[in-house]
């Protein structure tokens, strides 16, 4: 587990150096120094405002940042982060198995039929919990999509407001 974390941080550092050297002139706010770059890449790892970073860099004559952002997201998020989560889940499963073994060793006088019925009950509970988990994930995804659409609408409203305000200011200056 620690080796995965070290490997994730190593790739984060490598990408930070690459992004810092390639895009510090086009986007000083996010890639001005190595610490800002690391913070920005960690922010991208959570998929938070990656499109804003792309748009800012694209507007400052660095449209090729999308290739590097895509590569970073594929490597860090979809590979290492999922690997990290898989190791966590595996460790949880191992601890549950050890706990069951410890309980079964603690009470050997339990009859075989009782064990089978309790195992069926546990399996039923597992299925119920998995279904509930999937329902919660679907609801969370639906809320995230609603949030994104509302955020996009709000961005459009703010942009329209400032565009109209700028046009009014220009027309006032001309008059």
C-alpha cells in the first residue's frame, strides 16, 4: 500500500515538473512555481476545475495542454487511484475474514446448521448492502450532474451579465 502511495507521489512530482516547465508562462496562476503546480495537479486528481485550467491555458496560447491533462488524468486518476482503492478494499476484506475466523475459533460449539443459516443471512445482508450502495452511487451521480448543469448555467449567467455590463460601459464612454 505504501509503495502505491509513493508511486503516486512520484508520478505527481514528475508531472509537476513537466507542467511547470511547459506551462508556467501561459498560466502563472496554476503553474507559477512547483508548489502551485503540485497543488494544481492534486486539484486535477480530484477532477475539480480541470476545465478552467485548460481554458485559461488555451486562451494564453497553450492549447496542447489538453494532451498532458488527459495523460495525467488517465495515469493518476484511473490507474493509481483505482489501484489504491482496490488495495484498501482488499485490506478491509482481509480484516473481515480474520475477524470471522477469530469468531469461529472462539465459539466452536456452534452447530453446522446454525453456521450455514448465519452464512446465508450474511450473504443476504451483503447483497442488500451492495444494492443500497449502488442506489446511493446512482443518486450521487444524478446530483453531481444536476450540480454541474446548475454551475454551467450560473457561469453563463455571470458571463452574460459581465459582457452586457462591459458593453454598457463602452457605450457610455463613447457617448
